[in-house]
C-alpha cells in the first residue's frame, strides 16, 4: 500500500477514463514482458484451436465420407465424439482468453488463492492455471473431502 499522496488535488475536470484505445501505457516495471513467451504460446494455441473449430463448423457434412447407410450409427457416434472434443476445446479457448486477459491486467501468474507468484516453470507447463501447486493440491484435497 502506498500512502505517499500529495495534498495537491488540482483536477477540476475528471480525466477521460474511457480512452481505452490502442495506447497501452508502459508501466515502470512491466511485468507483462516476463510472460511474453507464454503469451506467444497461448496466442498460437488459441489461433490453431479456433481454426480447427471453425473448420468443423464450416464443414458439417462429414457424412459424405460414409456413403453406406449402415455406417450411419458410427457417423453419429463420431459426431458426438467430436462434439465433446469441441466442447472441451471451447472451454480451453475460454481459459486461454482469460489467461490473456490476466496478462493485460498484469495479474497473470498470481495465485488466485494465496496471491503468491506462481513459479514460472509451472506456468510454462500449464499456462492457463490460476493456482500455485500448493493451492492446487489443497483444492484437490478439499474436493475429495467434499465428495
Ligand atoms: Zn497459491
């Protein structure tokens, strides 16, 4: 907490807060830089997954590959399967988006539970995580107890 507020308060008109343009202020110590490599990974992964999902949506008539009617059941099973995969992908895309948001807000890499910094190797291995390994373990233990 900083308490070094000066008594000067000369600001008759409030500054335009909502000028959230492309201007991104560089803070003195920009912690976002620290995760540049992870951000690149996440963005690449997100793009690849979106392309995949988009492909699936653009070509819903996968049946053409199975002209035989007797294969219809397996086609449906395939579709259910790919639907489940797609759901999982979309969940992951959402997590990636959230991770990128946290990077923008400079709160990426901070454990949601204990507010400690999550060690870089863990982030590198699991970039969408929001918990440090201790808290993750605790959470898993709690979930087991609750069941
Ligand atoms: Zn923690």
